[in-house]
C-alpha cells in the first residue's frame, strides 16, 4: 500500500471527479481524507497501485504530487492511549509524523520523515503489543 498526496482545487465536484476516475479504473481507496486549506485542499489516500492511480488521475488533470511509503500500524482498541504511546515511541526515535489517518480496517496509517527508522519502531511495537 502507498499514500498518494494530491493538491485539489477547493470547489464543488473536484473530489467527485477524483473518486469517479479511480472507480472507473478499478482503483479502490483504502483510507484517507481531504483537508481544506484556503483555495486548495490537501488529499491523502491509501491505494494498492499508486502508479496506476497517478496515471489515471493525470488523464483528468488531477496531479498526484508525491507517492509515499506508509507505516500501517495496528493499535489495541481495548487500551486507551495507544495512539499517544505509539506516537511517543516515534518521537523518542526522532521520527516526525507528516500525515496520519486510518484505513478501512481501523489501522493507523502514517507517513513519516524517516520510513526505515519508523518501520523499525513499528515492528518493535508489534512485538510488544501483539506477541
């Protein structure tokens, strides 16, 4: 899975066009969100085939700015504070979180500034909380 980062015009129909285009080409959005930022919106979506998504969106003049590797982290929903505890582990390793959202399976999706180091923290977390 990859995260695609897109700058959208902040006007009616833009997100519809994005969703219709990807759907027409059998590309499923597995998580993500869109956030208004003045005249534009910043969108992040989790997709299986980011290269195909980028190519299909370009056909309708929607540009994927960046394709990111993601950490996909399972948290214990029965234990309050898991988000804070996991994010603290990243912070203690001097890893900055650039993007955070959830996927359709209630997993935490993170784009971080040091993917390899973040992956190591994530793997250690899984050993600790999901033995």
